C-alpha cells in the first residue's frame, strides 16, 4: 500500500486509486467455497510468509469495512 505517486494500487483504506466505492481485499471466497488469497495490492515482493501476509490484509479489510457500515 503505497501512494499513487510511488506506484501504489490502493490507499490506506484499501480504496483503489482512480475509482469510487471499490475496495480490494486480500482474501475472498471463491464460487466453489474455497478460500482464495490475493496479494496483488502489495507493491513489491513479500519478504515473509505470503499466507500470513494475505490473512493480515484480509483482516485489515474486514476491520475497515466493518467500521464504514
């Protein structure tokens, strides 16, 4: 999560730059009920366990969305 000038994709509230009302989360449920992990918002290589990083991004997304409701 970097600024748009530095090449980031989302802001600190996971809003996609250049759009309105569109958030990107790190974890989502697929059509087949499988857990899918997505780290596309990370601007560089993750230097730790990618599963843990994806869970952290998903947890942050759920907190942000819950606070906005």
